């Protein structure tokens, strides 16, 4: 089952909110992407940025499991959302 771009954006925004609330992981995300805290607000509506949020989450299975468990979503949904946002293409955000 594939998800819509709108559902993918909603999930990515939920991931972003989860990252912002994670004092240990947020600095890792900011350092890895080069994004600033201001970028989080300014770019939160951009599909490319939201795709990078999902891609970051998927770097570590334990992060995916923690997010999905905290939000009661299937473990494969972040990957589906990333594919929907990127049109199936890989996103290069570094």
C-alpha cells in the first residue's frame, strides 16, 4: 500500500516534531544535515527538507523503531513516506 504525498508530509512533520523533542538526537540531526534550528521552522513545508528528515531517521533502525513505537505507526511507513516525497528518487541532502 502506498501513501499519498500529503500523508507523507504529515508523517515527516511528526518525525520532525519527535526529533525536536529528543534532546539527544536533535543535535545529531542538526550536525549531520547542517541545518539550524531556524531552518527547522523555515523549511518544514518543503518536501525536500521533509524527505531529509525521513532519510535521517532511517539511518538507524533503533530510531525508526523508537519513533514508530512512540507514534503507533508501522515500521515501514517512514520508508514509504520518503519514497512518496522523493517520487522514488534518492534525496541527497548533505
